C-alpha cells in the first residue's frame, strides 16, 4: 500500500477535485491520498466525487484555513 | 452475448444535461459523465471566496447531477487549451465575451477524443433546438456536429426527433420514439420530464454557467486585454476578475479592492505577486495594485485604499505598502472623498 500527498492549497473547486482525480488515477485499491486544501468547498466536493467513483473518504481534518482530506482508493479504481 | 453500448454525457450541472443523460440510460446504455473546467465556470467560486456566501449550502452541480444519475463523472482541466477558444473564436462572440458556439464545438471535440480513447460509442449533450440564441439554433447544431468531428456520434436526446437520425438510432442502440422533440426557450417540457424522473432541487442558473456571459465580467476582461496590449491571460488573471472592486485610476495600473473578509483572505495569496496596500491605523481592505506605479501613483492608490477603509471620514489614515520583493513602507494619507472618484475609474 502506498500513500501520496496532493497539494491543492490556494486552488478553488473544482481544481482540488481534479488534482485528487489525477493523483488517484495512478494508485491501486487500498492506497491512500492525503489532499491538502484551503477552499472550504472541498468538504462537499471531494466526498461527492469519491462517492460516485467508489473511493472512501477516511477523514476530513480542518485546522484554521488548512483542510486535509484523506482518501482511500476503492476497488473500482 | 450483446456488447454493452457506452456513451459519455457532457454534464454541465444544469437540468438539460441531467435529463439527456437519464433519457439515454433509460434505454440500457452505460453512461458516464464528463465535465470540462475552463476557469470561467461560475461553479462555486464566489461561494468559496466570499465570507457572506460561506454559510449557503454549496455544491458542485455537475457532481450533484452525477450522483443523481448514479454515474461516474470525469472532470477535465482544459484551462490552457481553452484560451484559444476565448481569444480567437472562429464564430465570434455572443452579447458579451462568450464564444458559445466555438466553446460547444471545442467541448464536443474533446468528448469525441475521450470516447475514442476509452472505447465509448457516442456522445450525449443536453442541447435543445432554439434554446439559446448562439449555440442552440437549428442552423448551428449541425455546425457543432460537423466541426467537432463527432458527426453522427453526437446525440441530443431532448430534441432528437427534430433532427436527422444519428448513428445511435440507425444502429438500433437507441429507439428514436423514446427520445424527445423539445424545441424553443420554454423550460416547461424539461421541468415536466424532471418531475417524471423524480429529480428535485436541480440547478437552473439564470445567467448560465460561464462568467463570460456576464456583462461586468466581460468588461473587466476586455479592460485587462486592452491595457496589457495583448489578448492573453492566465488562470490567476481570470480568477482575480471574479473578486473585489476593480478601479483603474490611471491607464498603467488598476486596483483590486477586497470587499470583505473572505475576499481579503483570497487576495492574501497574491501579495507576493503584486504591490499591495493595507490600512494599519483603521480596519480596511487588502488592495492589490496591478501594473506599474511611481510615487504619485502609490500615493493615489493609498488614498483610495483609505477611502475604502473604516477611516474614510478620518483626517488621516496610515497604510502599509508592500512590494513583491519584500520592501515595505508606511504612508499617512488623506482618504480620497468619494465624490472625487470618477465613475469611469470603476471597471
């Protein structure tokens, strides 16, 4: 299992979703991507994108303006 | 065993593309969605930036549509490639800087490339004959099919019965009788069909989904091009056009004035790229100075910054002026009275 960090800070949606999508394209089921964001829209958009693609959002952590969304790649990847 | 027919639907987040995809899914076709991000998409940006909008329920309507349909959605960044569409539209602009016909041709062409790369059979759009004055007319719909290269592989399920049969119909992948013959600007047939499918709370943006259809935004973009002497832009340029008050007190520079906390926070990210001014004696906006500025220009910018601060009625306001290279100076200025700010300075 591998883990990657995606830097989507200072990007507005849907760019963080696109960065997540592109990062996950190179991963295997069970791998983890940690997406660093500042647009509060990601708390809706990344989980919505994950739901329709069969990935799991393990956690969403918000500290000040930094939002970290952790995604585990699903079996349909 | 019969081969599964597959189609990709252009999903904008609006009602028509949602319905078009669903109509095709009803006939047993495997549908996935594709959504193109141009940088001009209205989708959510001002909600993300402006603090007062943060409490509103926010959603990406294209993702919402895909969830309603239960399909995958592929979001494609076309920011760089799209510049040529905006700068050199073969078919010209609409009432603002909206190159709607070239835009649709470009997007359908990208979808054509996508279906060829992914082994899909045809493309679905939510277009309706007569729905829009530039890109959805009886004479322009065939132009989109032709110039995009999609030809007979482009299906418009909502108005298919008004158009020649496509490959999907002649091959028997779709039953033409189960497609629709919508026509014109009325939204009633779409709303009735939405009810029939059980869709509620769908998006119906009054001004479309693209900032280029917005008059004020187009004026700002035209100002950017004319003062730079070149019709170029990058993503930061077009994002900044969505934020703040824009004033051009001199031809060689303009000011971007944050209107509230959320915009100030967004503009913070650009302080290393622009001269920036912020009041220190009173609360007030972060102001970016875009262009060249001498000492007189800096003073003028500082007075305007003071005008938009809480010290607008004070005798003096102190502001901090920072340059991208890190040099910072403090200036004490008299706020510019609003009656001395010509209307023409507002872009």
